[in-house]
C-alpha cells in the first residue's frame, strides 16, 4: 500500500461516515450499490502509457536496489517515487492524489511470464483544490534560504528569481496561462514537466483527461476563452453603474437597491455578452431620433444581448390609481433618470415609455417600472405596469426598474 492509497482510504472512510450520518441520503445505495470509477471521483485523470519507460525512470531515480527487491518489476518499483514526486509538485493544488494498479496477470505454467510492459497503463486521479489549482505562480523560498537549492532542484530550469511587489526576492515558477481555460490545465503542465525532468518520461507517454468540455464552449481564435473573463467584465461594468445609480440625487424617489437579474451577473451564462465594435460605415445617422439606421444593401447589424438589472425605489403614498397616469409617471422617471446620468456621467440616454436606454462604456440598460401590490390575504406581488390588468392596486412600498444591458461596440447600452 502506498501513502496515496492510505490517504485515499482515510478520505473514503470520512466521506462514508458523512453519508451514514445524513438521514436525507440513501447511504446504503450510494456507498455499497453505486459503482464509483476513478473518472467519476476525480476532477482530472491521466494515464502513463508505454510502461517500458519506467525502466529508465528507475535508473534516473537510482532505484536499482529497490528494483531487486521487487524482482525486476520496474512498475511497482517506480510507482511510489513517482507519486511522491507528483505530491510534492502539486502541493496544495490538490486535495487528493489517487492511483490504480492492474491486478497481477495469470499465465500458464508451460509458458513464460508476461512482460511488465504488457500491463495496461497506470491511471492517476486528481481531486483539485479549486482555490489554488489554477494559480500560474509557484512561489518558493527566498534566495538566501537553505530551501532555495531544494526548490531549484525540484523545478529545474523553470525556477527563476523574481522580485515581487512586497520587495521580496524569491525563487518562483511561472506557468503558462492567460485565460481561465488555459489556467485549468496548469496541473497538466506541472505533471508533464516533473515526469520529464526527474523520471525521463516524455510528454507523449502521458495521456491527460481534464477540462475536456471546454473544447465545446471555447470561443476566440487568438486567445481561446470559455467565458469567465467576459462574465467578469460584465460584473465590473454592472458594479460601476450600480454605484453611480446609488449616488444620483434630485430623483423624485431615491434608489434603495440595485439588483442584477441576469445569468451573466451570477457567472452562470455559458456564452456571456461580449463588447461589440460596430462599423459605423454600415449605418446612416437619423438625427431627429438620434438613431443608427442600416444602409440599404448592408448586412443586418449584430444582435446585442440584453442584461437585466432591477432598481428598487423608495416607497411613496402619492402614486395615482389610474393606469394611464402611472404610465406617464413612469415615463417621467425615465426622462429624469436619463437627464441625471447625462449630466453627471455624460452617458447617452434615450428614454422611452417602457424603458430607458443608457449607453455606457461597455454596456446598455433599459429600465422599466414595476408595480408592487398587496392582496386581500396580505401577500405582496409585483408585475409590470405595461401588463397590468384593468384593476389597479395601490402602490405599496417601492417602485422598481428592470434594466437590460446589451453589449455594443466600444460602448455598452444600459
């Protein structure tokens, strides 16, 4: 039993106790009846093919004495040292490193024993620590520390002295990875580098399975991305607009809350909206409506995805009961909000009866007023005024706006 197998046994026992102690989970079926292959219990899986390469690994690691103890079985000889090497290199990036060994083969007494190189590939599983697994920087000890030589010996030519913002000069290893989809494969870079450096196992002998779904949702040719960076840009732009809305003064009713209601603001949109750089040569400017009209014979303009944001206003008892009057007040809110955003932040705004278009650096939004009513049972309900029934209820505690923000060229409509 290797040290990794012992740690895996501890982790499985701890997880089993949690299952048995949870009355809401069918522990018997989950623990004893459900198959649990490595591909389902690990975040990343890789295999070592061409096991004959482990012969040179034994020589590289000076394991000739251990090789004699295992009767020439270089697979069993090199495995504990490879596991120890990977555990040191991956460090806190992983919670658990597991592996599987094929059972001892059977053969006829009248034939020769099968060669070790005929065994199936060795499989390894990684249970990642999501907070540290994607870090591209491996920071080591300071240059004058006794551990610096050990760090350089572990990482070889990838280790170099770097000066950090806190004025510390330490050994460090910087891995490749600009986008998040590239950073998710940093463990692969570590594994292939260490195996090549210390065990003479080439990268071609490592079959790595990790982040394979990213190939389905990956976009961009120069720097492939899976949407994490775009979602962050959307959230940052929303936060900036939210702060500016909070600080607006001279509104008939002050804003009490701004709430994002779009999947991109929750990092759950598979393909978040992207800024779109518009080619203005394809449009004519309509000055009365301050709009861009596509020229005849030019391609249809790209679709701009709206992003929904809800702005809550403070309560007031002065709202009218007439539906038409409420619509007029809502339009007045849009006009006043657009004037203030134009005055204080120089945003281009287009108020409308049902929403307000605000063009911001990177995004766009469309506010719409909501009505909150109290039923006879004391329950509160909200609905859009534009879809109100003929029976109107009194405004209760707040009015709201729904803001959509499609992305446009160098700017964004809010």
